[in-house]
C-alpha cells in the first residue's frame, strides 16, 4: 500500500499528518518527496545507512583548448550564462543550444550532481530523503529516485507513506504516480478549496483513489461546509477534520510527532482519520 500525502499549497500541515500516520500505522517506510524543503527526518533520531550522489541535470562545459573565441555561443545563450568565453554554471540551464552552434565542438553537456540522497534508519523505520545542492531545482526525477531507493526495503505487508511536495508540479506528479491513495490535506479557506480542485484534477488523471483531510477545520466553519459539499458532489470522502490545536506548534518546536501528546485534540482527530482510511482503502 502506497499513500501519498499532498496539498495544493505549502503550510497546510502535510508533514504533521505524515509523521502522525507513520506512528499509527505499522511497518511503515517513509519517503520525503518534498525535496525543495525536506523536514520529515527532523522528527526522528536516526543514522544515515546509505548516501548516494544524484545527477539530475546537465551543464555545459567549455574546452578551452578547442575554443577559438568566436563568441557564437555567447550570442545564442538566452540565459546569459556565457561571457568572454567563460561559463557561469549557476546561470546555465543545460539547454544545449551552445553545443549545437559551436563550430569547434568545444562545448559539451556533462552530468551535474544536484543532490545527495540518503536512507536514514530510525527506531521507527527508514526514511528515504534527499538534500539538494544550492541553486538546484526540485524535480520529478529526484522524487522517482527516492521512491526507487525505498523499494529495496519494502516488505509484502509494509505501508509506504510519501510526504509530497505542495502544488501540482513535476515533483508532485512523481509523488502521485503509481500510488494507491492520495490523501489531500487542505485548509478551510477560499484558496484552500481552489487548490484542492487543482490537485484533484491531477489525481483524477492518474485514477488515484482520493481522500480529503481538512486541517484546522474549525477556524472557518462556512468554508469547511463548502469543502464537504464539494467532496459530496465529487463522491469523495472527507476522512479527517483536524481542529486547530496549539499543541501542534509545540509538536513542531520540540520535533515530536503530535501522537506523543496524549491531550491533543489533533492527535485524536488523526487517530480517527486513520481508522476511516483503513476502512476505505482498496486492499
């Protein structure tokens, strides 16, 4: 079973939900697919048992011994990455236009390391994650790599929970591809509903079973009702309604899953949500 936890925007509480569900479920493998801002591993003490270089892009490289300083490459570069026959690697987008126009074949595209990937072993299972280099872009290719790294640890009865990136971009597409359930976390605001609709279109394209969680549902009861009405129209399940809870901030500040706070209303709501999810998930 693969569960992808997604949202239309950042800050909706995805990681809080993922950490809690990982505590409630048994035999869980966690994958932090929010590669631009990975933070799931902060909730767990562990040891990196595997580290790999990830090459997710290409950069141009100029062979000075072949260059005749004709400046054609500088003229064709739309990113201003070449000045005085010298390449600025931060500006280069790896489009390859310069390699096509160079009369001396002095420019080649070479693989560029964009991230380090890790398998972190904790007392609550493993986490597949990445740490991107400065200036690198998040990509679906990196997310796919993280999911592949986690597969070698998957057992027949294990659950894989993906902490997805916000939005509907490449990394989100890679997070929702080949998953059994998409749990969409939203907030009771107009933009929250609009973002929910956007990511729902993506889930429908991949024919993924969708469940909805409304976080901080009680801060705007009218918008929560609108989200529930929309879900009914789409024959979707609102499996969870998490109340606003000040203990969630304490959970984040102390880097402890909300499930460790026995008096937390959010904890109780997430526990109830997990029961509902289990009853609805396709086996």
